[in-house]
């Protein structure tokens, strides 16, 4: 009897144990199927810590799983690049190898989308819509970036080409949320010799600040504007222009004499590879690319102040223009905008006007009488044919930026989607505005794959950009000053 009882007892224990396991399995399974999919570098490959052995001499572009060894730059211990872009490694060490962290979108065949396979694109849109996407939490990004040695492996930390090394750029990025999306952009445009300034909106929440600060401290060429100095950006007012000026000043002070400055928001993404970006900028021969119109400007913005009181006109020979707020400007232009008395007085005068950010730089760029480097001497009217704005692809849905939008329009601007990719693949603009990672994760992932593939193919000598479109732009012919 006692043995019987003991047996029953043991059986009950075992059965309840099994049912607990089963229940746990069931509930966690259920839970996980309800969890939203986080959008991050889900397919990030682990890149080995050790660089390939110095005796490894690739005969030609060699692609192994982790490393892409193409053209190799040779540098001595002070990291000065000694070989030209086209030389394969053939001499003795010391040298460094170009490491391009591989990127491939998961669960989607991006090529078919870029090649406008309509049926396939529809299927993917359905799949994407059936999942609730949430951006990877800022706190997790912050945690990832704590270990810089590991974190830096996801970035291109050697300069891929001599041409790039000789043509440093400055980027200023305005950001306020979603560190994971910010990373998408940064990982694509990061090069160790370029200069980056990040402005985080004062309103941004704590984990976001930590994420950005942790990332930046892993790189000595990325600076974040101090929280004390950061601006609470309010649409329509001077506070939009202010962080740009703060970042510009920050970038101006750096030792690197960068050639062009580009401003971006974290919701933008490049349409060109970094090597091509340099080639395009060089072919502009010093011209700035700024959108602008004098005829279509909102005259009341500078005739009245924000209290609707009439303003005394600014009579220092500036042509008042209005433009989209994206800058692709050469060094000399930045110097003028930051330091020339006329420019500074104009900046002051704009402080009590609406949308001064849309007035300041476009006006400087369309006042050739001031002889500002890179400014435009032609008719100051953006026009898709005669005076296109190559800084951004931005689909406003109205002239001169009217394209079909496969995504959704938010305040008139198309939030780009998978269905827009085949159009984007062939655009000549430098960057596209605007993406939302949580709305269309595949769109951004495919863009990243496209840029990665093109970078890889160019470094392997299998792809080359045709610059004739850029060389023949009117602004190349009609502008003040020469290449920076
Ligand atoms: C690296 O090379 C540059 C250019 O040849 C030279 O000026 C510099 O002294 C070298 N540095 C070292 C540490 O060898
Ligand atoms: C990128 O390259 C990979 C490997 O060659 C290829 O499978 C993929 O389809 C390419 N993607 C795009 C967008 O070209
Ligand atoms: C670029 O600079 C302009 C002018 O200051 C600013 O208004 C705008 O917000 C910036 N654009 C981006 C995309 O950061
Ligand atoms: C500022 O710009 C004006 C007009 O372009 C020019 O005449 C003047 O010399 C400049 N001043 C300085 C200090 O650079």
C-alpha cells in the first residue's frame, strides 16, 4: 500500500511537471507570436575580431564570407595612406585592409523589387503589412554600443579608396527618435575620415540620448551637441535654423578641411554610394546644391514678423529666396554663412520671421551679387530640367517635385515604400527623403542592400558611375568660385 501511494505520488509529480512544461511552452509560444517584430540589424553577421593575416595577399578581388578584400590601401603606422586606389596589395606590410561589413536584407529578394517585379512586390507588401513592426528599442541600441570594439565592427572603419581619403566630407544630422533608424543611416555613410555632427532634439527621451551618445563615443569623428546646448526645435521658428548653425560651427572647428557639407535628418537615406557621392560632388566643381525659388516664395514671411508686424526690409543686397531645407554646400559657403558680417546681420534679421531656415541659406545661395562661393548665378527657380535640386529626392506631390507615391503621404510628403524602390534605384539625387523604419522596414533594408552591393561592386571594379548628367548641370556652369 505504501509503495502504491508512493508510486501514485511520483506519477502525479511527473505529470504536473510535464504539464507545467507544456503550459510554459504553449504560453511563451503564444506570447512570442503576439510580439511585434523588432526592426534592427537582424541579419548582422559576426565579423571576426582578427584582421586577416598581413601575409594574406589577394590576387584579385576576393570575397570570402566575412571579409571583402578588394583594393587594399597601404598605410604606415601613422595611418597615412600610401598607395593609390587601384593598386592591389603587392608590397610588404604594414598595410590595412578595407573591411566592408556585409549587408543583406532578410526574408526579401530586393533585386526583384528593384527590377520592378510587380507581382512579387505585391506579395511582399502583403507580408510586410501583416506584421506589426516596431523599431528596436533605443535602450537596446544604447547597450549594443557600450562595447566599442565590438560595435565598430559594423562600420567601415578603413577608408576604401584614395579618392575618398582625399575628399573628406562633413555631415550634420538632426535626429529626435528611433536610434535604430539613425544607425541605418550612419552605418551607410560612416567613413573614418569624414566629420559628423549630431544634434539631438532637447525634447528627446533618455534612452534615445544614451543610444546616440554611446554610439558617438566609439568614433572620434562623431560629435553630439551637448544636451545643455541642444535646441528644443519648434517647427516654423528660428529654433529650426539654430541647431544647423551650432553644428556648422562645430564642424568648422575640426582639423579636417572637409570639402562639402551635407545636412540630413535620420529619416533620410543615400541614393548613391559614398564613392559616387565624392565623384558627383567633385563634378559639381564647387557649385552648391540648394533648392530655391524667388518667384514662388511666400513674400509675407519676410515682410511681417512672427507677431504679424511689418518688418523693415533688409537692405544689404540680398535676394530673398525660399527653399527646401536641405544643404549640399561647399566649404567656402559655410565660411561665409558663419562669418561674414552681411550674412550674420541677415541671420539676425531673420530671427523674428516665420521659417527662417527656409530663407537663410537659399537666399545666400541665390544672391550671386555677394560673390559667395558656390552660389548660383542662373535664374533662381528650381526646375526639374533646367535647375534640378540634386541634394534630395523628395516627393511633395506638387510641381516641381511631383511623382507617384506608393507609400503614404504625411503632410504632403511621400513616406517611401517598397513600391517606390524601382523609381529610387535610378534617381540621380544624392539622398532620398523620407523613410520610416517601422512603417516600411523592407524598403529601408533593401535600400541598404542596394548601396552595399553597389559599394562592393565598385570596389571590385565591376561598376562605375556615369557622371555626364552631373557635369552638364546648369549650376556647374553658372556658379561663383571654384572647387573647394
Ligand atoms: C608615414 O608616412 C608619411 C608619408 O610618407 C611620413 O611623413 C610619416 O613620417 C610616416 N610615419 C611613420 C610613423 O612612419
Ligand atoms: C546584392 O548582391 C547579392 C549577392 O550577389 C544578391 O543576391 C542580391 O540580389 C543583390 N541585391 C541587390 C538589391 O542588388
Ligand atoms: C538643413 O538645414 C536647414 C537650414 O538650416 C534646416 O532648416 C533643415 O532642417 C536641415 N535639414 C535637415 C534635413 O536637417
Ligand atoms: C562680406 O560679404 C560682402 C558681400 O559679399 C563683402 O563685400 C565683404 O567684403 C565681406 N566681408 C568680410 C569681412 O568678409
